[in-house]
C-alpha cells in the first residue's frame, strides 16, 4: 500500500541546523530560519565540539585538553545568542551540543529530535584544502538518510 502524496506534508516540519558559529554557518542559519517561518517548521540548533572520543584515544591516562563541561556551556550560550539574533522565538524547539565527531553528532541529533531536514553551511574549500580537510557538510549529506541542504555564502562582487 502506498502513501497518498496529496495528504502528505511536502515541506519540512523540523529542521536541524548545524553550526560552527562561522559566518558561513550564520548565513545557513538565517536561510533555514526564513524557510522555517515560511513553512511553519520548528528548528533545532546544534553545535558539535568535535573533540576526540576518549574511548578511542591511545594512552587512556591522558587528561582532555579542553574542559568538556565548560566548552559545552560556552557552546550553549552561543546557540542561545544565535537563536536570539535570528528571532526564532517559538520556532526554536531545542538546542543541542555534541561532544565528539561532528558528522556523527549532527546525524545523531537529527535522529534524536525527529528532524526531517538538516541544514549546514559550507566553507567552500577547493583543491588541496578540500582533499586534506574534507567537508563535514559533504560527509553529512553522504551519510544521512534525511535530505541535507548545504548553503554556501553568496559570492561577493
């Protein structure tokens, strides 16, 4: 039995916006906010600290370089500031701070919050930088079972 496409909602209902607080990410958040307001969708703001997973580190006696609780609290403050800047208001349903590998944390947050769209910015690395550094946005798009919208900064004249 197939679903009736005329009865299904076409637009997103809950959008996860992943941010690293860069200008590119702010532009992607603004883009997602316009979409959310137009579609009546809710927004989950997410930031990943992208720390090494202590369970996979060699030499288990090493202390983390970063105070994870402090870094998480700081990220949460930044997420709340971004929510205020964009005037999300009632559309913001949650903020989320992931601790470890950004791609895994973004996908996990999208699943946890029942999102049906992921929005990420892109830095537009080219050539060797792109090869060496890879692209979190590209990896999210490849690994996600959800639609992923990758929003580049507009080109400056």
